[in-house]
């Protein structure tokens, strides 16, 4: 997974892993009739990642703050791990 650095933080793009960046996601959604720009695509992805982060925290009995959950959801390593797990489940 490609990572870009912005102010000592990274964000993920899965373009190199046969995935798509936010612009490609938004274009694909628009093409099938769900008008979307890249910012909306990013927001949808981050909302889902936040749900994954919350689910993992609950599974392990951790009670992070909303700010910490958001930080985890934006972390490129977390997004990469979720992507890897989903691909494993999909291809099994």
C-alpha cells in the first residue's frame, strides 16, 4: 500500500495494490448513478474505517475517545490491515 506523508502523518491509497484512490472511487460511483466527488468518497471510507476501529475496540474491551477512534481510522497501517483482511475473506 502506498503511503504519502503530510505533516508527519500518513494516509493510504490502495492504487498500487489493485485498488483505487478516492478520485477513482468517486468516478466509479458517479458512473453507476451515485453522484460523488472525491471528498465524499474519502468521507464514506473514513466512516466505515471508524466503524471497524470501534468494533475492534469493543471486541478487546477498549474504550477509546472519539478523537482516538478517528485517528485510528485515518491511520494508513490500520486501513491497510483492514484491506488485507477483507481481501483474505473475499478470496477464501
